[in-house]
C-alpha cells in the first residue's frame, strides 16, 4: 500500500510516506509555519520513496480537532494534491491518532486522548483498543483542563499535561503522545477497510469549537453586564 499522511493540527508538523513496508517521515515546527514547510517536506519524502502522487492509494490527513489555521492548511493541500493525482483522501481524527501513538509508544490500550485547545481549554475523547481495533466515542469533548473527568482505568495521553500540569486530571496516569503521521499510517488500513476514504472535495476539518473570538457587540455586552453588576453591588 502506498500512502501519504500529514497532520498540522498542533504546533508540530508531521508528514510520512509509506511505500509497501517502508516508511519515510518528517517532523518540524507547525502552526503558522505549516503552510511554508508542508509542501517541500511532502515533495522530499515522495522523492525519497520513489513515488509519484498518482501511485498513492490515498492521502491521509489529520482532520482535527486542532489549530484552525493548521487544519485549513492540511485540508487545502490535501484537496489540491488529491484532485491533481485523482486519488481519494482519508480523514483521520487527531485524537484517534493520539490514542494510536500512545498504544505504539507506551502500550496503552485504554486512553483518554487530550490535546491543548488553547483559550484554557482541551479537546478530549476516550478510546479503547479491543480485538485489534479502536472503539471510538460518538463525539469529542471540549472543556477547561480542571473540568476534565477521566475514568479510573484510562491513561491520559496527548500534549496538554505539560501545559496544565496541576489542573489536568492530577490523579490520572499521563503519557506524552502526538497525532503523528506514522500513527495515521498504522490506522489507515482499518479505516480504508471500513470505507472511510472519500473524494478530494470532502477533505474537510472537524471543528469542535465553532468560535475562537467574540464579536465587538458580544464584548461590549459583557463589559456592560459587568459594569451593571459592579454598580448593583455598591
């Protein structure tokens, strides 16, 4: 199987190419730098693997949740490459990739995957590895780190514990795991077998938080409410 996988949902950029059993991979600064570094990294790995884009069985991409800018970058580049090469795309949930990386690195099979969502919030979801497959929740969550409730049998995996060491599930076991492109390659066969590949135009992000900023009217309304509350208490 020939696959290209990319994830730009966090502050780290991950790219990997698989040709048969061989894998080439790259990681580097993500976030705002993703758009400048992603295509050169993809071209280099494809060249090292000796693959052309039409030879790919699919292009896998991390659809989120994660950085809005990063997700848009991944979707745009995935769409462009897939349209040109006439190959399908494979959307992969970033939290699922975190769970798979935790299994690969730390042997975790019962995982609460958690990624920093900024704005003092985290994305989270529980995953359990049963009979060689991940059981996924119906939906993902978004909450303040101190509000996260973790089942006793789950290991917290992701990148948020380093940012919120005292607030995020202090009684739970924690391991560091990222939504790597190689994790996506390991997930790809099962996802393809389930029929998760879609046409290029369906390379779309998965947003959990719909808004990242308040409008001027909302800020003014909150300010007025706070002033009214302060006046009433005097």
